[in-house]
């Protein structure tokens, strides 16, 4: 009898996932690296890292604006 094979598990480190998400934020990516990411990275990990990175980016922008607005002008 032929037993069905389990789906291939995607195995990549969290560091590789973070790196892929950050490169996608910049928009610079080689097609070959993109294809490797599709094969190895877990989509749920990508979504989680992307949401976290976007949140950190927005909070960083808010902190920067608050810092600029609060600075005394010295005039």
C-alpha cells in the first residue's frame, strides 16, 4: 500500500524570518532569495514578525515626532 507522505515542514530560523521581513520592508530582494524564502519560511512566522516590525516602526515614528516637537527652539 502506498501511504501518503506528510506535508514537508518548513524549517528556517527566526533570524532568517526577521531578515526576510526587513528586506521586504526595504523592497530590495533577489528573486532567487524570494523563492528560497517561499520554500523554507513558515507563513505564520512571517505574519507575526511583520506585524511586530510594523508596530515597532510606527512607535518609533511617534517617538521621533514627540522628541522633535518637545525640543526647545532656543529662540
